[in-house]
């Protein structure tokens, strides 16, 4: 079969690889679409993935075309979205409900072959059957949405909160859509690229600007979300949190990124700084939200490119052009 392969640091190609074979409790999915994510760029840069080469792609959906001998929950022909998370269920963190922090954490498309291919294999427990009205090519959005749902679980937001989001890429826009639906009094967005704020305005953001200085909330915001991973944005956001507010590190920063905090202010104003790592008990809920139309796929997916153009798609994504880019095998 044809698949994208990150062969070494900085090198991605499309080549022929062996067809996957399902284990007893696994299924083979013919991939309808696979989304690109910042994690894929980190893998290309030599981070996250424990070894190369690897077939990337942890955001994907498709049709079941093969089932293992012990699979009874799904049948050939079912349309599914795939949660890429692979946990050991034995370590301290799994046993205390923090599976996303698993000591043996693994993921389809990161540590094992993923969905940037014609076919991918996945445990049946990781597959969510899609209702008939959901277009399978759009359902690659469910995995990033599940990360956003996890982010809001961590925020534990209250009705009437004022929210500030840094970054109007796919994840920032998803956090915007969730904020609107979880009782926020206002949702503002900052992005140094004014053009990218156009989509946020289309989706009904309360205020948007290239600097938070341009927004009218001198007392700060109850919830500040960084969806960029950029040191300058994070540093600025930390200074925008209102008293008793919360800062969520949601964007994936490089390992070397560093910012400064003001311990006295954190103490004196009871500010919470927290993080959200990937998916935790949120994939099924994201699939249900997606089926209700919480996201408009035609707004969120800016480019649908053939799998043969995977290296070019990575370059486009790295340059910040467009929103969600998906490849179609």
C-alpha cells in the first residue's frame, strides 16, 4: 500500500509499505482522510516519536475493511473514527485515571504506524462508529476536537467567564467554539497574523486583535488559553490572567521553550497555571459533539490534498498557511 513515511529528521516521503494485518482484537481501516497536526512537525524535527522511520497520522477516519478473529463490535463496511491513544492500563497513572500520562504512553501515528496511508490498523476499542449523516472525510476533525474537549475538562470553566485565546489556528478556533457553548460571557482572540483572525470573526468571536493591548479588558481575563506553543504568546498570556483566573497551556511548545512567572502574583492573586495533554476520556464525547454539528468542517478544513503531496502538505502546515489540512489517500 501507499503511505507517507517520516524516514529521518527533516525527511518525509511517500512510498510503498506492507499492508497491515489485524491482530485478534484489531481492525483494518481504509483511511478516508488524515489530518496534519503540530505533533507531526515535532516528529519531523526528531521529537516525540521514539524511533524513525514511522508512518505518521494520528487524526484519521475511514471504513472498516478487515477485522480480527475476536472482533464482534464492528463489521466490514462500518465507518469509524479512530482514537490514537494507546495505554498500558497498568502503571500508576493509568490506575489512577490519568491514562494520558501513562508511563508507557504510545499512540497510533506516533509510536506505531498511523493513518497517513491507504490503510491503518487499530484496536477495536479505539474505534468509534460514525452515524450515517457524518461524512467520513470530515471525521478526521474528531481527534483534535477531543483534545479541545480535554482542555475544557481541565479548565473546569464557570458560567459567565471571560476567555482570551492566543492563536486562531485549528485548535484555537475549536477552543473558541467550545467556549461559546460552555457559557462564556465573552471570548476574545489574539493572533499576530491578522488574516488568520478572519475565521474567528466569521465564527462569532467577541473581539479579535493582533495584541491583547487592543482589547478592552484591563482587569484581565478569567480564562487565558495558549493555543500557539509560542514563548512570546505564552509570556504575554500569563500576564493577562485576572485575579483568581486560570492560564491553560494548550499549545504544544518545543522542548526548549522557556518563560518566566511571577510567584508572588500567583500566590497573592490565586492564579492557577495548568496544562492539558492530548486526549483523556474525551474522544467519544467529541464524536458525539461532532455529530451534532458543533464544528463546520467546511470552515475548519481549508485544504484537502492527495496523499502523494504529504511532504508538501507538511511544508504548507509549517508555514502557517490555511487551517486544518487533511490528506486523502
